[in-house]
């Protein structure tokens, strides 16, 4: 028995130290290739403010036929309790046709028991980034800046969109 115990102990130690083989393989995530839009391929982009300035309508038209998805990100600075805070929103849209339209709320919406809104205040402008993704997984980025202003007399909101 005394001779068998060291053999069993050595077998256990050697078995525990054997080379481990993994059956799982890591598949890399493909990175979209970028491409440059020609001038005639550029879509028309507009932001139109609602009368009270708390919501924007984003319109993208003349989208080239090869585009399958559009991702957008709107960022802006708002003031809250005397502090300036960066806020934003974004989404991905499946393209069906040559134009899309989205309502972009500058604030938050809670509809658990009737809809309640908290609008962001002190917004004067921001950035709009649009990524066009083609059917063969190529992407093109369009970056715009916008300025949101209110006419003192008419109280009407306007947006200036710049490349």
C-alpha cells in the first residue's frame, strides 16, 4: 500500500498538469470598410425644429440605392441647474426607399402612466453624425454642425445646418 500511494499521487499531479485544449474559437468582428461619397451621391439632410424648439425633424432624402442602413447620432449641450451637460440621441434605421424622416426629441419621454416630457433647456446647437452603411458593409460618414436659434420677435425657432 505504501508503494501504491506515491504512484497514485504522481498520476493525479501529472494528469492535472496536462495540456488543455480549447474547443471554442474566437471569430473576429468584421470592421466595415469606409468609402468616400462622390458629390452626386451626397444625400440631402435637413433638421426642422418644432414650433416650441423641443423636437427636431430629421429628413434625409436622395439616398443612393446601395445604402441598406443609416446610423445617426445627434449630440448637443444643454443647461441643467446652471451647469452645461452634453446630451444626445441616436439610432439605426433600415433604409427602404430613397428618403427617411425621424422625430428627434430634445429631452426625455416617460409613458408609463400617460406620457410626461422633460425637455432639455439652453440648447444652442450641436453635431449630427450620419453613417451610411451599404449592402456590402461599406460605410461613409457625414458630419454636420447645427445652430438652433429663436427669433426674439416672432419666437420662431430656426436651424442652420453646416457641413
